[in-house]
C-alpha cells in the first residue's frame, strides 16, 4: 500500500475517539430562538388579522404574509441569508394580489402605488448596499405598505429603520467595532407588521 492510499483511508475512515462532541448547547439555543420567533410571528399574525377583521380577505392575505415573514426571519438569523425560493414567490404573490384587488374594485391607483413603493423600497436597499435578499424582501414589504396607504408606508419605514438601528448600535457597543454583520430581514418584517397595524387598504 503506497503513502497516498494510506492517507486517503485515514481521511475517509471513522473519526478518532478524540473528536469533539456535538455542541448540544448550541442546538438548544437555536431551537429556543426558533420557538421565540414562532411565538412572536403567530401573535403578530393574530393581531394583524384582528386589525383587519372587517375585511376577511385582506386579513387572511396579510396574516399569511406575516407567517412567511416569520419563516424568513428564522432563516436569516440562522444563516444570514434570505433565500430566493421564498422571497421571489412572495413578491410575485404580493404583486398579483394588489393587481387583482385593483381589478376587482375597478381602481388601479392603489395597485400602481403599491408597485411603485415596492420598487422604491427595493431600490433604496440596493443603493445602500444591503444584501440582495434584503432588497427582494423589501420589494414585498414596500408593496404591502404602498397598498395599505401613506400611513402604512411611514410606519413601515420608521419601525423597520429604528428597530434595526437600535440593534445595530447595541451590537457595535458589545463588539466594539463598526463593521458588525447582522440579519436585517427580521427588522423589515417588524416594519411591515407595524404598517399592517396602521394602514387600511
């Protein structure tokens, strides 16, 4: 047996007895974070549905959107990314929903406002050099806010920016450095939920 063969066998063979044990504490921590995100998401979805109970269709659409925000927030916190397989269909569904609403009411004004606001939000994130995942989620967040009206747009932008800035400041102080990376998707979700609780289409 030559040397390279022996090295290959050592590489692919069973791990030695001294290998590090799995970090179960870390797994428990991630599980607790997911549970917390799930609880907050469900509470937010219920609050949004209750706020729009006069229009069951709107209440259902917005509460389902909030549930997807929860899924994206959990992924973003764990992996620092927002996957296209969720953000793009979500944006497409939002664009279609506001279009169907405009056609049903014979008023495309709110539809055009929603699309313009979504593009404005997404473009702002691109200009500010956020991740493309954030920009794609901002497209949905902006469309929802634009559809719900001016007050929703203001509440969405303000709540998302302030909550994200506060957490960023805390992380900068803790780590004593300015180039701290953190998931911004959850703060986009927070802003959007705030807009849902303020605006009415």
